C-alpha cells in the first residue's frame, strides 16, 4: 500500500532563512511519481513539481530545490532565502504506475516570519 | 489558459439539507477529480472521471454523495442530506489524461454544515 509521511506538522522560520520540508514515502511499485503542491491561504493547490521514480536527479527552480533519494524513500523540498510569500501548507504526494490515485501526505504548514 | 473553475466558493447549510458544487475543468482535460479536504489533512479522492465515465468512486459515500459529468466536461458533486462531518473544502482537479499526469486544482468550495 502506498503512503506518504510528512512528519513536520508546522515549521516557523525567519525570512531569508533556508528551510527544508521532509517527505518520506512507501510504495511497492518500481514505477511511481512524486509531487509537491503548495496551498496558500486562498486554498488553491498549486502544482510545484512532478518527478518519476527513474529520475533521481535533484532539481532546482529558482529558490526551490528538491532532493530525491530512493535509498531512503525521501523526496525533500528546500526553500532557499525564504520569503513571507512562501507561507503556505505544502503537500507531498505519491502516485503509483499501477494506480491512478494520488495519495497526499498530511501537509506541512510553513510560516515565514518577517 | 484558464484554470479549473469552481463555484460556489463558500457555502453554509444546516445538517440534513442538500448542496451542490460545480466544476469546470481546464479545456481539453479528459480526467476530472473531486477531492474532500478536511481541516488539517491532505486531500482525499472522492471520485475520478475519465471523460464522462467513472474510473474510481471507491471512497465516495454513495448513500449521500453523488457526482456526474455529463458530456465529459463540467461536473457537479451533490451531498444529500448533509452531515456535520461533511464540513470541508471540496476541491476539483483535472488532468490531460489519466495515469500519473499532473493534476491542476481549482480554488475549492468551502462547506460548513451547522
């Protein structure tokens, strides 16, 4: 059975600090997809990244970076030089190739303090 | 490109009343999803449509929830009768195809059942 664990319920950091959001997943499939979504106070889930299980290259997009490690079943998300606008709930999600469903973690609420 | 549209944005009803939500997916997206997001949790899939057919409704409480996607475009989700525990945000998402395509979410409908 697939499962996504985001152990950090809530994180607060001061603006300009770097912050890493952890995501650990469980799956029996060898082919699967991992996602990160951002949910600002407005409520809409905003797609950030999709990564398939065969691509372990880390990805960087501006201040965002993702570290995918199959050996530890982790797909962590780092925000560098955080800004107040980064305050949101961030969800990690998993989809197996044999199942169309996306399973979401419980989310990490990130507070960036000015 | 227009995103996923949902209405209404907010709804307050009393228990045992009925309520309906509407979703218009991104143009050309064949797959449409309805999720329920209870406060403090990640989204949970209720039902998935591929064009106008149901792919997965295993987590839809069919005694009170129903959904349809006539003509394979817009969709409505209905709750009848509502219970207190139905208070949640109802998110609609769409993707180009099924499988592990990226899902794009609408702003959600926040339902409060009193």
